[in-house]
C-alpha cells in the first residue's frame, strides 16, 4: 500500500448568527494555502434555508475564483475597490472584523473543485445548532 502525497486543501470556517433585525449573518473565512492568504467575507439572508443555499453558492464561488480573488485582493491590494465589487457581484461583502466567532464549523476542499453536496450536511447541522443554542438558552432563562 502506497502512502498518499499530501493534498493541498482550502480551509473554510463558517459561522452563523442572527442579527437584531432577525436576519442570518453568515461569515466565511477562507484560507488558501497555495498563496498563503486568508479572505473573510459575509452575507445576510432572511431565512435559514436561504442562508444555506447562499452558503453553498458562496463556497463554490470562493473555490472557482481563488486565483482572481488573490490577484485583486493581495497582489493588487491598492485596488480593493475592484475586489469588493467582484465580491458584491456574488452577493458577498468583505468582512473587516478582526475576530472570528469561536463557535464555527469548518470544511476542507481541494482547490478549484466543486463543493460536493455531502460535505454540506454536517456544516448545515452545525450551523443550525449554533443558531438554535442561544434561543433555547434564552427560553430556559425566561421560564
């Protein structure tokens, strides 16, 4: 049996919170090892199901556009306006917050590959638990 060569993988940390307006705020921190850089983005959604659909689309976008995002986000950092506009076209915004929530879920993907549906199941479950936990604690306190 041969030992497999280590495969470079993009790492995505995802968190979900409800804001004061009741919208879901989904934050994604993408770590791209080939260029040794990290990109943080976020988007808002009105329902959990929409948030999950948009997360799937966003991860797919971040996977397919890694080179372009790196070029405009790091190599040409003085032109962050273009990078922000490029993200906006995908419905994403740059997340300039320095701290990422501790309660996050992660997934690893081979660069430039499509996001397989089966990897999103555990992510969906973890994010649902993260959003439900504060509400159930609040109900227990209020009893």
